[in-house]
């Protein structure tokens, strides 16, 4: 077994590497970075196809695996949304759909997109791929655990999709899975469907915990020499904070799912009060449905930021690289991410203003919720102030970032409506809510994902994605998505409730028919436009332009590997040594408009570097 | 505790020094093994799980319509013709706390590279854990025998049975997993895997006595959780 | 360049859409006009920020797009600017929050003269109960519900005898008289929502929730269920008729009370037994 490990001698080389190697004595002094604290990591190198590509322990491959599986489930979610939009816009064409189907699709679409698509993609996908590269580690600290994490996710997705084929079909209780209806007759999938959903969520949480421990310990304990916390790219900060949130929020989901499974299987009454169904009193009693809502939203609100914080981090890096300017107010950005993360644990009940909980909670949760608006607004200001006096490359990546700013600010501001308890009363449970959260945690993070794909694809495949196709992809997606969700707010103003299979002929709802048709058409087009990306990727893999090293002229570590795409172990013989933060763009006096994180200070001694 | 020695790094005292350590390069917790840091964070996450359980229990107990049964009667034991409240549970708690002590000693002897002592103490801890699980099984069977079920309870609110079986079951699972690992670690210690630095099955890392401390952290945590469960179920 | 133009058109289009939209809220028909005012306030402040941020971004795109020979400014931080922005945002947010909290305080303080209405929800329908002449509703229990006792009123409770029972999904309300809606559900979550009244609250099985409003426009309104409650959710409608006091009193006269129902039941039973004897 031992020949599969590189019991290399670099451990010696690393820790005993002294100050020698520089030029003059003065240069030695400023280039000094203290020796390594942690020995070299042993890596398991797979030999067979299976150990290299299937049960792989390389975080980069695991990241891509996560990415592909999450995208696959995302496409299922997309197809479900098409079916829903078909029913809402053109019910006469959707004759095959019953109300049961509709509610099952609503539920699965929501759960897939939030948990199995966005969370898995940002943390599992980008987290695995980028964290070790960006902090200068050879791999995640526990590669084996990392591999198990992905395969747990794989099983969780399998269980989730299996629910389409069990008697009764998948659960149709809404993605919030509120009891009592989730496990009572009258809701589709109240037997098998909800059971599989709970099991799948428990598996997902277990698998995620394994991955999350890896991300956290890699960031905390396995950075390379010179990489202080305040030199890390904001992407790492975003993913790191999101992972902390996930580690503390998923327990509530786990407990809720477990208790609901017991209510369903054993007939316990954790969430079940006395219930009269079809003239008969069921054998439940004394439970509290609102308890589940608290557990669910104690998970559910941090979950929003589990998706949003990595997006904040990534978009900060993209904007900075492509405006050739440091991110404005880096320290403020870091503290805003951490602050938003911490506050997100104190706002959960703003999803429950009209749930029947004690109304006095409204004051507290409205206040905390609106406090979160301050750090969030600071982030927005800093993004646009980064553009200010920059040197903006208007390429595809930057377009996605600009699209993100527009949709995120729009969705963030409607969040102030819903967070402010009084305004929420007329708007909650209407289309306004749908429009708000799709804008802010559907479209905006998606814009970042797309930008990130165009940005980091060269690092994965060594080739550049096609810019022309990318721009088409962006404009159709952005304009289409905006015209889906911007008008939808106005349906909410009218008072059209969400989760309606059919509108009937309520006087103010008939006026919504034309709008629904328009939204549906836009949704079909936007969904179809995503296939431009797949075409682009396949085309690029075959005939794309080779990217070479560091095609975007970025400063951060992930572009500075000896080979592109990076190999297992990332850094070749020697780990990089970091001398500055990841944003030294356009430094006055420097030869080029960027100074990489590993450029020794002696080489750029004549520049006016302000921050390290 | 003295600070670990790290070449080229100067530890400074006070809050400022802590902030410096935290923000410095490479590691946040100086000289802390990766596995140990991982266990701490895992336990933090697990704390949230148990907190959610216990808070749900408090809410459930507070809002039920039927009266909650009297714990000292339900958990009482009839020995030698006298009713002794909480007898079994007192013994269980004692055994578990004792096993925490043996675990701590095992860690100490491990770091002293005293293989034999360390191995025997881990084994003793495992047996303590096993005894605890066994007594818990006895208590469960006693309650089931008396008619308590997750969905019903002859002594009062049915939620009593639901929460009791769920939470002690979840904790018992933790203990059982701990016992399995204790046996594995005892075996590995006796075999000398930690002296040789043999690679484990699930990890690519070389064996080291720090692993015993990591398992010890888990074991102490499970004990600590038991203290809370004990207080909430038996003393409230 | 064209990117900036398209983004500008998007913002312009949003503003125009808002001005010319045929889809906007229905006229408020209760005392909760304050809710509309807070929405409007939030709308203008928020909308202003949205437009300002986007226009600034578009300006940057025009002004600072890539030129080979230009270098971006190097300025990692600007403490003063960041401080000003933080405080300005905090003030703006506080200004939005304050009216919200004031109206919420009104929303949860029910006036003393409010008439209590028991709204009972099930899958999938509504029925209502008004206190009788004693002005108090009788206590209820889900297990009591049967054909002879559709609301599950405790038979021993003297307050329940004169309760007016409306076994229909339409209820009449008196204009300009505050009502306290007491919501309960016998099976799953529901929500009694009339868009024109603005207010809503979930009906939760096992507990009684409440909210209040004062209708101030006579007319007929549709009740919607606003909390997902199973496959029939979208079809779970009801009605409210707001009337002047004269009409309302006439309507109230015709409604059946619980004791009426019990009496009717007794007559039915005795006739049944008589029939059986014959």
C-alpha cells in the first residue's frame, strides 16, 4: 500500500527551508516567511480508473463530480418548473396534469433547487475545487472523508429521485414540508413520498457534514505559508462562513426530519395535534405544528445565506479581477460576510409572521431582519465602488456580475418589504414572495454560478469558453429572468396567493391570466437558453482556445499552479509562499497591472503597495 | 498548558495575542492536530442537534394537554421490597462518568507511550460504555413492559414516550458508536499501530496517539450530553 | 457599450412598467390603509436606492470600460466614505422599520369593542360562529365535532348555547365595526385571507390564532386560503359580505343558534322514536 503514497522528502525540504535562495541581503529580509508549521500532506494517488475518477480522493475531481450531479438534479428542477409554468400559463395544454402532480412538482422543484442544486453546487462544487487551490493546500485535509461526502450526496439524490417511482409519488407538501398536511391524506405523497424526502435530507446532512468539516479545517489549519486569514480571497471567506452556517443550521433540519419521520412511521405526536379527518378523529394529539416551523426555519433562513454568501464571495473576486482593481473595502467585505452569517441565526421567524406564533416575536424579528440589510447594503456599495475608476473588461464574466448586481439589489430591496413585519402581512404567501426569493436566491446566485463557470472553466479544462455564445447565453438569461420575476411582484400586490394550481375566475385574478402566459413563455425561453452553456462546454472541450497560464491575469493562488489544469497535489514539488492579499491590481509603479500573491516583495520593491 | 513551540512564531499574551494567533498564517489553532480540530467542530454541530432535541422536548412538554408523568415514579425501581426512585439511572450515570475518567487516563498513558496501560484503559472505557448501553436496554424493556410506547403512555402524556425513546435512543446510538470505536482503538493500541504510525483504514493519515485523545473528546462529549438528558428527563 | 445601454433600458422599462401597470393592489376595504402606506414608503425608498445603484453601475460601465493604456485607481479602502454609507443606510433602514413596528403594534392590539368571530377551517372549507346575546363564544373541542354539533361546542358550556352558527362559507360583517377573527382548524394549516382587508393569519390545528380588522366599505369580497393545505388548496374559497347595520341585523335575525339546533335535533329524534314505536 505504501507505494500509493508519496512518502516524499519534501517534508524535510519544506520545514528546513531557510532564508537562503534570495539575492542580496536586504531582499532576503523582506522576503522572509517563517518556516512551515505543518508537515507535508500524504496523498493517496489512485492508479485505476475507478480510484482516479469514480471513488476519487482528489478534491478537484470531487468538486467536478459535485458540480455535475448538482447540475443534473438542477435540470430536473428546471423541467419541473417548465411543467408548473405550463399549467399556470396554458392550462388547456397541460391537461395531463392534476393538482396532485402540480403540488408534487412545486415541492420537488423547491427542494431540489435550494438544497440539491444550489447548496451542493456552491459548497460541494466550488468549495471543493477552489478552497485547496486558493489557500495553497495540496488537497482537502481528509480526502477519504471528502470522497465519502460526495457519495453520500449521490445516494441522497438517488433516494430523492426514487420518490418519483414509489406508490403515491413524491411528496407534495411544499418544500417547507409543513406538518400536519405533509403526512396526512389529502396531500400527495403523504406516505412513501415524505418518508423518502426525510431520509434523503438526513443523508444529505450527514454527507454534507463530512464535506463541511473538510472545508472548515482546510481553511483553518492547512493554509500555506504566508496565507493569513486577511489575505484569503473573498470566495474562500464566503464559502467558509457558509459552511459554518451549514454546520450549525442543518442539525435543526435533521431533527425536524427525524421527528416527522417518527410521526409518520410510528404514530408519535411531535407535530400532530388532535385532528379530525373525514369525520373521524385520528390517533394523534397534543403536538405542535409550529414547533416544526421553528425547526425548519432555524435551518431555512441560514440556508438562504448558505447559498448567498459563497455567491457574494465569488462575485467580489470576479468583479475585482475583471475591473483590474482591488475589491473596495476588503476588510469591510470580510466583516460583512461574517456579520451577515452571525445575524442570520437570529432572524428565522420572519418567515412566520403570519404563522400564528406569538405576535410579540414580530417586533424582535423585524428589527434583526432589517439590521441585516445594513451589511448587505455595504457589500452592494463596495461592489459598485470597485467598478468606479476601474478598467472594466466587459466580457461574459463581467456581464454576469453586472446582471447579479441588478437582480440582487432588486431582490434585496423586496426583502426589506417582507422583513418589515407590517408590510409582510398583506404580501406573505402571495406571488410577491415567489418573485422576491427567486430574484434574490434563485436568479442572483445563478448569475454568479454562470460567471464563475466562465471564469474558472479554463482552470478545469485548460480551454477558454466561447465568448460570443457566452454573451447570447447571458442576455437571454438575464432579460428573460428579469421579465419573469419583475412583473410577478405586481401579481403579489394584487393579492394572488402562491401555490394555486388554478386561479378560477376571481375578479382580480382574471387580470393575471395574460401576465401568467407572458411569464410562462419567458420561463420556457430562459430554461432553454441554459443549453447554450452545455453546447458551449462541449464545443470548447473539442475545439476551444487553449487558455495557457493565468488567462485573466489574476493575482490569486488558484491560477498560479505549475500546470494548468492543476494535477493531483496542486503545487508540484513546492508549496507556494504567499506575500500579500489577493487583490493587488493596478498598483502604481508596477510593470504589469497585477502583482500575484506569490511574487516576492523584493521583485516589486519600488511599487506603492498600501495593503498586504 | 503551555503554548506549542512553533519555529519562527512568537506567542503574545492577552487578547491582542489571541487575535494575532487567530489571524496569522497557516493555522488558526497553533499546534492543533487536524483531526482534533475536526472533532471539536463536529461536536459543536452535534451540540446543535442535541440542543434542538432538548428544546423541542421542552416545548413539547410545555404544550401538551395531558399531564406529564412523574419521573421519580416512572423511573423508580422496586428492589428488596422498597421503591427506590432513580436507582438505575444513578448507577448508569455513575458508570458513564467513571468511563470518562478511564478515558482521560488512557489519553494520558497514550501520550506517555505506555501502550499496555493505554490499551487496558480504553478497554475499560469500552466496557463501561457497554454496561451503560446494557442498562439502558434494560430500562427500555422495563418501560415497554409497563406499556409505554412512542405513541402512547399509560402514565400520562404520550409525548413522554415519544421524546424519551427518541432522545435516549439517539444518545444511546452515540454511545454504541463510541463503544465500537473504543474496541477498535483498543485493538489498534495493543497491536502497536500508534507506535509504528501505521495508516488507518479510512484515512490516509499515519496512526498517532493523538487519535486516542480525539476519540476521548467524543466520549467526554457523549457523557456531557448525558448529564443534560439526565437533568431534563429525570430531575425535572 | 451596448451592455450599458441594455441595462439602462431594463431600468427604464422597470420604471415605465410601474407607472403604466394595470396590475396593482385593489382598493383597501378595511382600516389597514396604514399597511399600504408603509408599502408605498418602502417602495419609494427602496425603488430610489435600486435605481441609484443601477444608474451608478451603468455610468461606471460607460466611463471606465477597458482601455489598454489606462490603469485603474489603486485605493484599497476609504474609511470615511464607508462610514458615511453605513450610517446613511442605517438611518434609512430605521426610517423604514419604525412605521412598520408602529402599525404592527396596532395590528396585535385588538380594540375592546371588537366582535369575536370563530372561523373554523377544514380541508377544504370554512364555517363561522358568532357569539350570541351574551357576547361570548362557547368553548370548543375537536373531539366533540359531529353532525349534531358541527363546531364541537362543549355542551356543558353555558356561553355556547346562544352561539350563532353559520354553516356556510360566506359570512356577513357589519360595516365600521371591528372584528376579531379567531381562527382554528380541525386538520391542517389554513389561512383566512381577504386581499381587500390586507390582513391575514394562519389557522393552526391545536391552537386558536387571531387577528383583527375593521371593514369600512360595504360589498362582497372573496376569501382565499393563503396557506398551502393539500390538493384542494386553490379551490378553498369563501366569501364576506360587508353590510350596513340595518341589513346586518336583519341577516343576523335569520341565523340559527346552537340551542335552536339542539332543539331541532330533539324534535327529530323524538319523531324518529315515535315512528319506530308505530
